C-alpha cells in the first residue's frame, strides 16, 4: 500500500500501514480483543466508489484474503483491534456503561481521502455486548451499507460503508437470520457517549485527554479561539453544536428519520452514525415514527431537532468539568438556536429554487409543508415533480398529488410570483440538484434484502448505484422512483439487528 493507501493483493498479505491514534489514549478507553471468526465468509457487496475515493484497490477487496480479513475471520497484520467503552442516554434515560458491543476498530489508515478509521460491525462479542451476541445480520448490514451511501449521495455528513461480507452462520433475532459484517469507515467513531462515560465516572483526567485528542485532531481552531475567554473546551462544544445543527437541518430537508437518536448514537464530528431503524419519508407526516421500538414517539421525525439539542445539552453537561463556567457552556449551546433554523430555511429555499432570502419565504415554505402534511403527499415525489415543473413541464403532475387542489393552486400562484424574481432557469437547475429523484425507501431496501437472502445481490448493487447518484434520471430504473406499494406501510423496522 502506498502513502495514499493504494493497496494491492500482495500488500494485504504483508500488512497495511495501520496507525493507532485512538489506541494511544490508553487502556481506560477500550479493550483489545480479536474479532470472532465466522465460518466460510463470502462477499456480499463492495463499495467501489468509496474504495476509489480512499485509494484502495477493488481487486484487493474482492480476494478471499480480504473477505476473510474484513469479516474478522483472518488476522490482519498491523491491525490492533479494539472495542471502545462509552456510556449514554437511551430514549432519554441514563443507561450507564455501554460501548462497542459488536463493533471492533482495526485502526486508522492514511488514505487519499485523509486519515480514516476502519471498523468491523458485527464481528463478535465484546466486553460491552451486555446480553447481546455481538453479531449483525445480513438485513441490518445491507441497510447500513445502502443507508450510509444514500446519505453520502445526498451530500449529508455520514460514516461510510466499504463492504458487506456474509456467512451462513445462524443468528437469532425475531427469527433466525444469517450473520454479516459491514466494514465502516470514518475519520473517527467517537460519540457524545464517550464524553458522558468519563464525566459520569468523574474520571476527569481521561475526560480531558479525550477532549484534547478530539480538539487537536479535528478541531484545532478551538485552540486559537478568542471566544469564551479563550476556553478551547467551550469552543469545542460550540463547534459540535453547529455541526450537529447543520446535519439535522439536512435530515429534515430531505425527509430522513434516524429512528434512535440516543446520545451514544451521536457523532462528535457531526456525522450521521449508526443506521438502525432509519427511514426516508414516503407520505409526508411530521409526526411519523419510523422505529417500531419507539413506543412513545420520542424520535419522531418532527422531534429530531429538539432531541438533537437535548443530546447536545447532555454533551455540554459532560464537558462542564473542563469548561468550568456554566455560562460558557450555555452560550456554546445557544448557537444551535441560530444555526439550525438558518440552515433548515436555506435548505428549504434551495428545494424551492430560491438562492437568496426574501421576505415571505418562510411563510411560503411553511404553507406548502402544511399542505403536504394535510394531504399526506409523497415527500420525494412532490419535490422532484415541482423541480421538473419549474424546468418546463406542466403543473398537472404536481397538482395531481393534492386532494385540496384549490389550496395548492393558491400556493402555486404565490410561488410563481416569487419565482419571477429568482429566474426560472436558475431555479430549475438548483432544484434538480437539490431534490433527489431516488431515495432509499424502505420497500426498495426490503426487496433487495429478500433477494440477498437468496444470495442474489443484483438489487443491492442496483440500489447502490442509484443512491450514489440520486439526482440523475436513470431512465432504466423509473420503477424505483415511483410511489411505494401498499405493503410498504406495513414494514416494521426496530432496533434489532
């Protein structure tokens, strides 16, 4: 492997140039252990686009050696595998110690896309598995593989998935399923929960070491801040707050539901992380609950912005021993209330093809969202049809989506008047690269998973191609841009994987 991580088959055999920066924090942060092998592993899908971005050889990833290595069934020379410890709030309740219950970090590689950590999810039991078996199933691994790439294709910060491997080894969930491992890639997998863990235990030396590590590696500008009387830890909280606010605004604009926004599922880098019971909206329902396990609706679509702030407040409490002044922590968190609405409004204006803000835009946005909710209009199809209308087609395909056509016509007149000042051609160009034609709908993922269980991965490959370029037309796949079938509303997704 070269300095930019251009790997060959032979180089996997002799070892990759792993670095172990997280491991350098010390044994209080993790447990070293080897993945638990799976019998007769096989390749399910390789993310060639990501491999190219990282400078990795797709030929290498297709070898038996690589499949075994990234399933955890073959030692990787130079890797220093470990599971990290963290704590967190789950469904709003302090859960105490958690940790990587089925994920094992191999280490970090210098890649063409910068330093990236590689993690095997589903690679066996760890000291933090609690009552779990440390495994992931094919169903959940495919969902994470496609879901993370769908978010990347939409331009939303996310962890990535390099490949999925499988084994016929049985894993019991609601039913017996087959085992699988997804290789995840990110600059860091550190979560809010890592900070909560050491703060709750009053291990303030470790808390400071972790915060200094994150600042020096990912937020060096915090050291030079003039705000908060030069307090780098308050500056860190503000930076994480603003990144998280911008990320959640992107979720809301595209209709993404995370499903389980526990503090241990929140990235310190503002990345979408831990794809469990996620969903892209079909019919627009602000109160939609995508997680079948979320009986109280804590993580409903319209509650995500407030939950993100609540989680950030927990992070602020965890960092308070380092920040010192409570006023600094509250001031750092206050930026959420400015950044989130600003970012969301900008995203929604772009969906309408409006490059700059004008008086009345907020009312225009709010009124169309009310109409979409009132008539349960398909969220993705509406925005794409509106984009095509602005680009030159008739308004009828958009109008046909509504039961209350008079209300839509009234809104449409106001929108047309607003467009006159924006420039129709420019608006259409902006909309067509903002409003995707394809999102990873639940039923599309379900159909791909059903085929994959029969060891036919063609639908996984097809969906991967679509979600990686979701704004393109792909005329051969029109069926995947249509309305979901009736049975799609009966799909239940939960925390089990």
